[in-house]
C-alpha cells in the first residue's frame, strides 16, 4: 500500500507515525520516572543534541529507502498489534521490576534454569527484567520494552546495518548465495529486516539464549524459512573458519565484560571469509557521545548494565583493529554507533 504513495505523502505518513510513537513513549518514560523515583533530568544541551540526532536518524531512514537499500515497507512495519497484545503483561510486571531494582537483586532468575550452562556474566537479569534472558516470557516482552526505551527507534537503528551490509556484499564476489551471520541475534528483529532487504542472502542467527533463538525462529519462519540458528556462546562457536561473507552484531558488546568482547571479536574475524564485511551497531561510546555522555552514564545505573561503564571507553573500532580488521567507518547513529570493518583479502 505504501509503495503507491507519492514521495511527499509517504514521508509525511512516516514522520506522523514516528511522532505519535515518540509522544506515547515520552509519556511512558515520565510515568516510569515518577513511579521509580528517578530524579535525573537531562540539561537543555543534551535534549537539543538528542533531538537533532533523532531527526537525523529519521531522515537517514528515509534516504536509505530512496537510495534503494531497503524497501519502503520496512518503515511501516511497527508491530503495533503485537505491542498492544504484550503491553498489559509488561505493565503488570513493572512493580516486580521496581522491587528488583530497589533491592539490587540482579540474581533473580528462573529456578528451573541450569545456570552452570552459561558464563558468569550472563547469569543476571540485565535491565532488572524478569527472568533476564532466560525464559520465553522474557523473549515475548523484550521487543516492546526496548522499543519504548528507545522512543520508537529500536527497529530504525537496527536496520541501519543494512546499507553497509549491502555495499560490502556488492564488492565481494560470491559463487553462491551470500551468507550473513547475526551474532547475538536475540528475537530476530535485525534478521527479519535483513531478510526483506537482502532476499538472496542465506541468513544465520546465533544467540546464547535458547528462548530468544526460539523467538527468532518463529519471527523468521515466513520471511526467511531456510534461516539457520545456533544456541552458542559468541566467544567460541563450532562454526568453521572463513564461512561467512558478512557478520553483523547489534547491541551485544555493551553487555559483555572486557575479555569477552575481545574473544567475540576474534571469533567474528575467524568465521568471516577473507574480504568479508563486519558491521557492528551498539551504544554510543565516549568517542562520539559529546553532551550525552552523562545520559549514557545514567543508563548504566538505572538499567543495571554492569559492564557498560567500561564499554564506554573500550572503543569498538580499536577492538576491531586489534584482531586484524581494517576499519572503514565508525560514527554515531542517534544514541548508538555503527562500526564497519573488513577482513583483509588473501594476498594475490
């Protein structure tokens, strides 16, 4: 339907959709701050920069469609009906989250889960969310929670990995379908958008949570029915060397301790083909934070991100270079950043 709209009309419809989402998210944020007793208020310079980067993100999203990187339909795939379905559960769960946060109870996890199967840094409830990443219920609620946290831009930020992926694949000759691996694929939201933008690619998702991998399988069953998934630790996988034409990872590294970050970078380098493309999107770091640095530091406190403060100064582009990548781009994207790198080709 949106493909039939003239350029000006679909731009207006998109901006109206996001404005409505933003207003609802801001109202929810105000309520949550009141209920939780959070006193932090950003300064006018922080608000001005955040607003400018928000507007730039929306404009970038529209420009990517106009340049052919992904279809217009992705702009209007906000699953409002699904969010409306799970929102009551999220609201009912909020008092438990507040209690958990006030008590600093980051070890409140499902009793039936064999925690020994997971590395120590994963045995906690990031964001104080019920069950951490270790239940289907958590996976069912995750996307709507993240979307409201990011003011309706979570999917927008995720799909900004598509243009560098597309450019990387276009410059890498492939004898068969290009293979793309999403490291820490979560519920599959990034892969779902890649499937629509790059339908010729063979998609793979890897995540440490079997519950989130299950959600990703369900989400991709129609969009990419031959997508493959692995429940594995990104630090050490059973994948073969030089397998993938591209590797992508979205919002993983800020939740890893320093050593695990480096192990994961080495593993991504190993499984990429020579000449392959790496695209990482994650939280902004000090290098591009500017006035929003204080806002990022508050995130570590308010949302229980134990490795986040160290992450802020552990520059992703430098990590990529440490393991052998050649970095092509590193820059801000609203409250996140994108790093694009290449594994050097084989010497001729």
